[in-house]
């Protein structure tokens, strides 16, 4: 876990260097909109005052649970208490659980709930202890761009040499852009590889952010249906609907926030983002009902994910259209923290984001972008790749992780890419291929 100062500095840079460099397989029309960071101070991390209970501690039989902040949780007559005070309107609670850095409870009816970052809020979920395995066969993935000078056949050859089975690339409904991805899809279909299409539609139009949720929805639906209609004949079944939409100038209040609270996001512009997301999903489904649609998040953006899933606004009001996706997709760069121990304010204590997603949304998780920073050396990057692949791989059968997609095949230089102009960069390439060749995608 990075220290707080490193995290805040990284997120400030992220709005420029990281987000612009690591913006979804095919680039982003909103990239320029992400370029100005709003670097203000974030709340000071709460200091842990006592050792946390072991993960998996349940009450009963335990008499109490100490969480990562040092707060003490107790259960009496079916009511949950934190440091002696009630936490939300709980009743008939039969079990309180400390697991993956979160407090969970289960009532006598068998329904589980998780305590969100807003301490009084309990959100419905499944038992986080239940292992869930995604469908095997596309675990090792990588990002690429539609405007590479490589032919589709060369891209297929590169992926096979690296034992990759999936590839993420951005696409819009622009005919030239779409034609390039159709050619890739044809080559991938013939080779038996998985192509994940990132539908790179944002919240902006000429002149600024879209004017209303209905306008955003209509635009999203058009691009979603156009892309799906074009790609479905060539075996494409997974569509990521938007790229880092929670991390645009228009949608996040402060780029240095971790995103674990809904209030970290722009309440006024929230409906525009929600509209374009819903539109893309509905557009894809109208053309290809059996397709799987993903919605993408960054850092620790469970505040955004929860609000979208439940039809809430960042101000806490509810009753709005719900965004429901088939696959949760996430970006997990080193500066964000470990996927399995992400700090809610960048410093800690952390929580297991993959476990949270598994239990909260009940759909597979794809890490559609991961890497360290562009300033790191080749040797550092190689070590980081080995470490992260090992962690991701070991969790694939328990955390419902379907695929992890390294960013990127070729970044045009020695920052993110694993090769440049077809020539491999030794340390990251060797680390990647050494792992994939010795670990079966089963």
C-alpha cells in the first residue's frame, strides 16, 4: 500500500500523466477533459488505535470485533453497536462479520449487508466468504489501440507468443474507427481469441458536457447499438460501456479523492454520466441481447458504483434509474493501491475491493487496465508484473476475477508498453511471458 502523500501526489498526476497515457484500449474523446487536476487536501487518515481482529472473525462466537480503524463492534439483542453507539437501524441481526477489511452482517432471514464508507449505511450483498470462480479461458489479457500500424494478424501473433487469450481495444461509431476494429474482430474470431470492445463514448459533446440525461442516454444508445451491430457477426460478446467516466472533470469533485463515498462525485452532472452509461448498455442489448456489458471504475470508486447500482445521487437522494451491468470492470494502477487492500483515503486501512465487488454486485470482475507508473524502470516494471500476476492469478477462483488486462501492448515508448514497434522490452516482456507460460488459464 502506498503512503498517503504518495497516493495524493499520484492521483494529482493521474489527472494528467496517468489518465491520458492509460486511457482505455483506443484512447478517449474525454482525455483532454481529464487533464486539469483539482488537487485539494483530502481528509486526514484516521489513525488506528488498536490491532484489528483477524479477517474472518465472526460475532458470535466472538464477543466483539475490532476493525481496521480501531473501532469496536458489538452485538446485543440483535442490534449492532460501534463504540457503544448504534450504527443505522439494525434489528434481528444474527451474525456480524469482519472480512476483507469490511464489516458485514446477516439477519435471521439470511440476507447479508455490508457497511459502506458512510458509517450509517448498510447495503445488501451476498456472503463475502463464498468463493466464486469466473469462466476460465480469457484470464491473461492485454490492451491495445485500433490505430496501431500492426496488422490484425500481427496482433494475433503477438498475443499468442505471450499466451494472452483476450485483448481490449477502444471503438466508437465513427466509420473509420469501427472498420479498424471489425478487421481485428475477424482476425480474433479466426484465432479463437476474445476481443473486449471498449465503447469509448463520454459525457461531452461539442461545447461542453451534454445538456441532459435524456440526451446523454440517446447518444449512448446510438453508439452502443451501432458498435454491437457491427461487431456481433465476428464473435464479440463483451462490451465495456465507457472509459473512466467517473474520473472526468465533470464527474469527480476532487481527483485526489479515493471515490469510496458517493459524495466524492459531482451531483449536478451525475445524471449525464448515468444517462450515457444506461444508453450504451441498452443500445448494445437492443442489437445483441446475449452480450455482456461492463461499467468501468477506478481507484476505490465503490461510492460511485454503489450509487449507480442502487439508483442514488451523490447527495444521497434516491429513486433514480439504476445502472445494472453484467461485468464489473476496474482500473488498478500501482498508485491506487493493491486491489486486495485498497485504502479508502489512499493511506489505509484498506479493504479487499475484489471481494466487495463479488459480494455486492454478484457479477464477474475484469481488471481492464493495470500497470505501475510511467516513470518506473524496466526492471521495476518486470518485478511488478510478476508480483501482480501472481496475486491476480491466486485470487481468480475465489474472487470471481474473469480477466486481468495489462496496459499496454505498445505505448510507443518505454513507459507502459511491453514492446515498441514490434521489438520487445526485455524485462516486462520476459516477466509477463514467464508467468503466463507456467500458469494454465483454467
